[in-house]
C-alpha cells in the first residue's frame, strides 16, 4: 500500500493536533504510511482540494466558524480517493 493521505479540518488547533496524534499512532501500530494535512478553515480545505490535491480520509468538523462542514462535504467528496473494489 502507498501513502494514505489524511486530512483534518477543525477550527480548534488542539482538536486538530489530537486527531493527528491518534491517526499517527494508529498508523504506526498498523504499519501504515500516513501523510497528514490540517486546515483551520473550510475555505482553506476547499482551496487545497481545488488546487488539484486529493485525500484518502477526511476528518471534517461540522461546526466551523465561517463555514459549515455540511456545506463543504460535497466539495470534499469529489476529491476523495474512493476504493475501486
């Protein structure tokens, strides 16, 4: 398996850091190669995705300060790498 690209979007930096810690711990325990990206706004996440970047797994806060994670969900879904099986 290649690198699993994990995105974390939350306006709380402590929450982002904790999710990243848990994800990296899980990856280490299961011998997975992980690459994490974090954003504190939905707009930053959308910009990242619209620049042609893709992610495999997204942790998305529903209650962001300026945008709703529910509004960003459809945009992020079009950029997720979906299984082909």
